[in-house]
């Protein structure tokens, strides 16, 4: 099936794409070992937006399963909004192992790079997302915490801190979602290549596609 939207997103840039309910969003890591930030807004009311906290703590239990907070979101799991409504459902994840995506930390920004000695003006995912949502009248202060796709962030119990490792993606790996409402997906191809192995110290492009629902 041919995509209705097909965007090549160069390294250290971003894109915003509109999706109708039932359409599918596919994000492809073209060269491997890349992470990106995904923010989602209700197209009709952008004040309703992604909540990664709801998404990892309000999973629908399987029969006989009690409440639990997820450390990984897998195919079948749902990205919920700030009103705890379904926004996107994960339908495919070709990485091995699946579910290496982060729902805990805020996106990188210019302040992070400045306090680590990279000077002023070094754009992070926050600035990139701010730019791509501006044409839709959405202000930077309305950006939610992102779903950090392919970010290999693990908690080290011995060191008692979060540790970033290289992504597990191979060239061509992708994650795919089904839109559960009309929404706007804002995506930053993470520019971090100085402070840690988020992108294996080398930023490369991604492909963003939207398909009609199957």
C-alpha cells in the first residue's frame, strides 16, 4: 500500500504530520541506532495531548492480571492522552527485543547542552518540536513529555541512576501506530550526539509515513 504521507526527515530536524482516526503512522530508522521524540496532540483540541505517565500506568490488564506500571510499551499497548483517552495504539515494532522505548524522561533541549558546555544555540528536541508545531498555533509551553522511540534508557540498580545505552535498532527497523483519534504527531529526529550514546554518537535520518487504515 502506498503511503498518503511520506516524509524523509534529515538528521537533527523534525516534522509534524496530521492523522485521521484509523490511519497508521510508521516511523522507520533508515540506518539504525537512532532515537526520536514523538509528541501527540488531539487535532481538534491540542490542549489534550500525550501523557506518557498515563500510558505506562493505565494499561488494560490481561485476564487475571493485577495493576502494574509498565517499563516497556509493546504492540497492543496504547498511548493515552492527558484525559486518559486512547490516542495511538502500537501495532508493530520490528526491533529485537521489542519495546525499547522510553516513557520516563523529558526531551533534550538547548539548556541541557548549554549546562554541559556546548554553548548557546545548540537545538534539542524541544526546540525542534517547537518549530514544527508553531504553524498549528501550538505554543512551546504546551509540549508534553514525549514518547522516546528507540531510546535505550535503562535503570541501573547498582549505580542507582538512569543509564543511556546505544539503540538496538538495525537499518530499516520501524514502529507503527494506529490513530485512535484525529491527531497531530510532532516528531524530532533527536540531535544528541555529544553527551551520550543515544544515537551511537552519529545522527542519521528517519522516514515518516502515514497509511490508510487496513
